[in-house]
C-alpha cells in the first residue's frame, strides 16, 4: 500500500520481542492468545531472567527492567544484523510506574531496619526510565533514549513516538515498547479500592457482566526501522507503521470523556496522520480493559468512526489481563503478528456481548486476517489516548 | 572472634554482595579493577558488613578504601 508521506520517511517493523503470561517469545505468545484465559492475576510465572542477566545484574534490576531488556533483546535478535550507526539508533520505552516492587521492598527495609539499610540501588531500580536506559547501555545505542509514562497508554505512545523519530530522519532504528511489573500488594490494594479491578477476578472485555480489569504484567518490544535501511540490509518486514496519534481527554483523572470523545479524536487523528480513511481499516486491536466505563466509551468511539458493521475488533486482555504501561506494547506486537500471520486472536472471556456495545468482536476462535490496515488503541488514567496505525506492506 | 573467623565472615558477605568467586576475595584485591565493583556496590557491601558485624561505618571512613584488605582492617578496627 502506498500513501502520500508528506516528506516523511517510511517506517517498518523489523523485529519483535515479548514477555507475557500468554507466552514468552513470539510463537508461544501468539498461540497463547487463543486461550483459554488463565485464572486470577496474570503473572508471568515462568519468567527466568538468567538468559539476559547474570545473578548480580538481576538483583540490581527491578522486574519491570528485566522485562524491558528481555523483550528488547528478543526483538533485536529477531531483527537480525541491524548494521545501524549507534548515534542514529534510539530507544523509546514506556512504563506505567517503573520499579514499584523494589520501592515497596525498600520502604519495608526503611521501616524495619532504618534509613542506613535502604539500598543504594533503589533509585536506579525504581526510576521509570530504568528500562530504556538499560536497553541503550546494553546495545550501545547513543541516539535519543526516552521514557513515556502515561499510565496505560505508555506502550502505544512509545511506539508512536519512536515512529516519529524514525520518520523524521533523526534515527534509522528505534527500539520501542514498554514493560510493567506492578502486581504488588500496594498496587493491587489501590486499584481494588478505586473499584477498577474485577471483583469476580474475570477479565471479560465488552461482556455484559464485565466488572473491572485483572492485573497483568509483561513487556513488548518492536524494532522500528527506516524502510530504505531495512530494505538495504534485506530485513524481514512484519508491517509498516503508517501513522500514530496522541490526544488528551482533558476531562477527568480516571474516567474517559463522555461518548469516547477523546478516543474518537485520537483515532481520527491517527488515520489522518496515516493518510487513510476509516473504510481502509481491516481490524482494531482494542484497549478493551473489561472495565464498564472504558469498554463502553471505546465502543462508542469506534461505532461513531466506523459505523456498522465495525471492522473486526479484538481485546487481548481476556487472556493477558491489563498490563498497564506494557499493554500497548504487547498489543502492538500482537497487531504486527496479526498482519504477518494473517490471524486475529479472539477475545477470551467474552460470552455475552453488552447490548449497548455494537462492535464486531472476534470471539471463540481466531479470525482470518486478509491483509490491510490495523489500528491499535490504548487509553490511560489521566485522559491519555494513543493510537498506532500498522499495515501490511 | 579471631582474625581468621572474621575474614571468613567478611568473605561470605563479599561473595554474596559482589557475586564473585570466593578465591578472588584476597587482601590485595581492588574493588574496581579486580572485583568489578562500582561505588554503589561498595556501599552495599559496607551495609552488609555493618549488619553482619554489628558495627557502624561512616561514609567519610570509606575514603581511600580501595582494596579488600583496607576494608577488612576498617571492619576489624571496630570489633
């Protein structure tokens, strides 16, 4: 597909990496998305940092940083020999909160043993940019290295920001994505007390009985590369990034704007950025958290933009739960795999579509994807909206 | 505690914190060159030693401490 690029360089996805409760590595992950949904919190139970960290390094890296590095290294390995100028290679890696478990542990140390026992490594383990920084150090990449912290929109917005850095010509390659490891006692209590978490413990995106999200964790990474650079080195191309957008609701710190106005504006802007129109879109990888408010607002926005029927919509969160700042990155990896493998994963947990929601949701079994354009949405507390537009090439 | 027992205890702290083989913990071993320990790791080691030996080491006392032997002498001077 060729579009008017307005002087921008074309950007493609040439490497993918994933750490998710659905699977570690692309094949296990994409297979795992076909369900069944696990019970309870979606922890990555079988994650072992040892392929990426020696014992000393692992002890000095919070779990979210371990996910960041593991996903990024897998994506780099997947991309093959990049042959990129380190000064023109960058990192944009998001998270919702950073090293929260480390902070909680060290607060416990402070209370029990006093300030002299607080770890000198707390700050570099806690800081939200620890993941991005570790990636740049590991790869020796000296271009822009930035962290986007926009709650549950961080992963998608990081991919969007990375896209713009490559499209503008500043970098030839950028490692983008996000990671989160915030299934901690304090975070669980806080999300529960704000009634965001499912009291039934079931993640049921778009279902009539949905009652909140289930906490997830993980990391996703995408190598974004200038098309000419990728072509010159004979890279395998998963998908093209046609465009991206970020908007703010400017409405409420946790509730989406009425009628999904902010989400709608974001998707419209992303289509315009990509130089396409709504009827070009063949699939939407939804935010679909399984909270009553989010799913309704997102559905209203999608229905307004696409009419009826909508393109096939799926939410991975029936399987993955909601991995906050990693969600958009994990879903970005899935969207690229949908394009590459011609398959849309179903929405696990959805049995009884909310009668107020008129989306064409993929359920039960994966649906075939015949090629074309995919949108991936993320919306975060704070009113942050992010959309990326991927396409077959 | 005799000197040998104290050094064994010191050594096990260093092995645990710095993640280096026991045989590298010798009096002449330098933190930065031989043990690949940066300043934060030395601080972490001192914290472990304070706990193990029930002593207090002030930050100013660490100035000029570059080897295992110097650190061990500092610890034993407080026992």
